[in-house]
C-alpha cells in the first residue's frame, strides 16, 4: 500500500502548489519543511518527457538564505572549503558546507549578488541555523533572513525556446551558472542557467509569493505547442546524470571527499573556513569510502527507501542510497558509497535489495554525460 | 485525492518502522527528516482508543542532541530564556529556544543527566546546527552529537499498568517530567513521565536501534489484555489539550510570548542568553498577537493544510493553524494566533476555511484540562 502524506501548515505549500495539484501531481516528498512533487504521470513517463521536451518544476523547496552586510563575504567563506575569492557578482557556485569535523551540513548553490549580498540556495537542512549561530556568536555585521523567493525550474532540451518566447532572445545568452535579472509582473526576478537535471535549463528565483501563479501561467501559455508539462526532479534522470542528493547519497556523517566533491575543496590554500584542519588531513590521507555509480543486475528495481547494504562475500563494504531502472541504458543504475578497498571501477560486488541479493558492478559517475 | 508520500533514505526510517507498518499505519508526516505516523484507523477511532486505553507511539522523530563537556550548562543556558539554574539532574524542562531577535527556533524538552551531560529532545527543525554553530564559533569545550536514541511513547490512562507489567511497580513512582533509567535487553534506557498527550504516560528513550523491535514486542505482549494498540500523536486530542506544534502553531517568526510561553521566559533575571534584549522589550510591551483557542461553528472541518485567515469584517486579524472536530466537546476546536485587539476570550470573529467563512469564538487553552 502506498503511504499517504498528512499535510499541515508545518509542511509548507508553495506559490505553485495549486497549479501543481491542477496538473495532477501524484506524489510528494517533504524538503525543507515544504512540499516537493516527485511524480506526475509515472517516473518513466516524466523521464521520457523531460529528455525530449520542456518541463516547469516547482522547486520552491530550494529556500534562499539571504546574507547582507559588510561581513557577508567573510561569513560565507567561513562555511565552505571552496575558494570564493575569484567569484564574480553574476556567478553561482556549488559549495559544500561543512562543520568543524568536515562533515557535510548541506550542498547549496551560492548566488553572489555583490560582495555584501548573497543568496545561499539550500538542499534539505536548516542551514540558516548554522550560519546564524556562527554570525550571532561572532557578533558579525550581517543580516540573515529567508526571503520570499521561490525557485521555478525550466528544464529540458526545449527550455531555451520556451524562455526565449517569454523573456526574449537575450535570456538565452546567459552562460552556465551565471545569473541575471528579468522583469515580470512588475518585479525583478533573478534567473540563472542551472537546475537539478542534465537536460539544460534555467531556474527563475520567483520574487514574491504573489507572482507565482502569473509566472506559471505565462510559461504554460507560451509553451503550449512545445508540449510543456509540469514536472519535478526525476529520480532516473538525476541518477543517470550523477547528481547527488544531500540526505540520501551523503549526510552529515560524510566529508566532501567521500561525496566525490574534492575538486570543490581548497583546504591547503590561504582561505579561512571552519573544518579546514579536518579536510586538510583527509586531502592528504584520502577518504576511506567514496561515492560511486553501480550497475545492478536485473530488469527492474523497487524504490530505495532506506540504504541497501553492499557486500563482498559476508562483508559489508558499502551502501546504495539511490537506484532506478534506466530505460535509455536498459540497466538498473544506482549511486552508493563504497569502501576504498572495493571502489575500483569494474569491481563486482553484491547489493542486498528488498528482492534479494543481486550482483552489481562499480562504474563511473555520471552514467550519461 | 490523497497525496502519496515518496520515501527515500533522506526520509529516515526508525527502529519501529517495520512494526508500525505491520500495525497498519495509514499516513505519515515527515518530521526531522524522519517518518512520523499520523493515522492508524482514523483520527477519531485513534482518539477514542487513546482516551480509554493505552497506545505505543513511534516518536523516534524526537531526535536527541547530546551535549557533553565542561561548557554544557553555559551553552544550554545561552540558547533559552528559561532559567535552568535550579534544574535537578533527573528533571526534564520544556524550553523555548530563541534566536537573537527572540524568534523561536524550536521548543524542545531539555533532559538533564548532569551539569556536563544533557539531551535536547527536539521538535521539527535542525536545532543541532544552531547549537553547534554557536559552540564552534565560541570555541566552547563541548561535544555535540545526535546519538542513536529513539523515543517510544506509552500514552493513555492504562499506561501506568502497562509499564508496571513490563518494568515493575517502581516505575510508576516516577513524577511528571522526571526521568530514571531502566534496564532492558542488556542496556540502560532513560524513561521519563512525559509525552505529547494529556492522557498521561511515559517516553522511553530507546537506547540503540537494535533494541527497538524487542521493546515494541515486549510491550505488546504484556499489554494484550489491556487492548494496547499502535498509535501516534493525535491531532484532535492534542488540540483539546492545548499542546502546540512548532512549525504549525508558531514558527521562527514568533516569540515565546506570542506562543503563550511567557511563563518559561526570564529575560529580566541574571541569566545570560541570546535574544535577551528582544525578549526583555517584549516582556514589557507585551506581544501584539498571541496563541488562542477557537471554537469554530459547524459539525465538521477539513484538515488545515495551510494557515486559514481569521477576519473581523474585512480585516485580517489572525490565522488558524490547527483544527479538528472534537467528538467529546461536540465542537470544532482550533488553535490560532490572534491580534491583540481581538484576542479577548469570548470575542466573535470569522475563519476563512476551505468550506467558506465560518463564525468562531475565542476561548482559553487548553479546551480540556
């Protein structure tokens, strides 16, 4: 039996919730205390449509932490091992955020407006508590709020065409992980070329709850003959693309090196951040386990609702946290964390799924570039 | 159509999840990134059973923040306006936790083991980020972790009898909001007389994931002829009892005074906590809105999935965030936040529910003592 979700004000609705319901959403997850759609038609139908057309996603759950004031840059550099010193005012950076022992607290996108104004676009944890706690304890000159900003993603190969129709040719010159402002419904909204898929697209940081439905409707009106549909981050497509999910594939117990995010860490540079000592140590010694792709034998797979053990003989050597049948690869694709001794590409291991023990082979991420 | 919940490892299972499923859980909410059951038979059947018998609740979502070390007491006093100086080593305190502007970050129960060891049993937010942020920034001598502790609540008028059968006579001498240790399955577990109902009972802080099912089974075995059932916090009963829900009835935007928790605040004492200045101001001026009970006209009510406006004529004067039909009072009972000018007991206002505008009358909390 499919479990029902009880919704209360604590599980917040978004500016797009009524439109999402009207579009026939079938299931949600809860993310940052908010509703995030997970399925409209079926995982596979949504997947095929995303890869051929264009979808509009309610990703309001990507809450923004707005940091303003003279100490902003110092504070943000303090929470991440990624060197922000060369970042431009129109850039977005994917930044691991770590605690004093190097454990990941979130993997947000930092959106720089200027040295003294930033948004941190967060994954699923109350990162504002960490940032505010540090700022208050250190008596820093910043103000930190969650503004009324609600991201709407436009994803898929026809995203450029849809955006052009609504916002003009100029928008399509935007480069990857760069942002600019657009004017709509009497307000300025930030738009970035970004999104949690590998199909290309944009995220519109909708400014104000009240602009939500007008923006949604405008996009659907303009995209009618592009076969635009309501969608959401798609489990199959994001596994194929090797996009990690914080809370699933890595948690507070993992370092960025374990999550395969070493390229975003500069613990040996001159930047000053919390957890530098722990990460420095790990950058030298290397992690003892790491994120890998896995092909799992079989023609289908049930949803991974809790970590599945990965074994070698009787020994537990890792876990799988995301898995799905990939129609385009005709294989079960998975993401897991595997012990160093066993993580080599091509290694054969076993995965204990609900259907029993299956053979699996370690592979690179992403599955599809 | 009832929305489906997509479960992934990010929505963590508990030691009791398999037993909860076997007991026929119908719906969940997500709380602290974990599954919390909301309905077994129906809200009303669960309610009647809870008020007459005894239920076992999987409230593992009440995650513990364990704080140990010489600076523990200083740190915990720093996060709450409640004076902890006279707290005994076997006591539990309900403590509002506030930020620098006096906004509530959580309303946990502090469980004191000793001056240098505490658990903070949290409501729905990542409070560990706030506490760790402060401790790290101030370089305090503490260690802070989320231990493998999973509360199981035994609630209802027959809770004493069930606990006596399993743990002996002595357990029933435990006073309200006091705790002690019991031995079960080769381990010590903390037990407190507490719980999120007004029917009386205990919370067993199950020590270790692996003890979960053994404890559950032992309680059901011993309680068979007490008509023990799997249950969960019951919306109707908790509204009748005036038990607030953080994230629903009050949020980070509210002060403890607005939440009606002024009696737990000592901003004018000598204790040193974050937000003291803001709360001092509010303790003098009084809040501009506050939690109230409301009787809403009508013989039934739909679930409150987002705040409902409370109006006086054309003016918005508050909001309702929890509502249910109370079989025992034969009325719709609700909890809301009402502006000062309109919050007097007996005042008549209107509530905009999905079914339309209804008359409502302000009343005291709790509805039933």
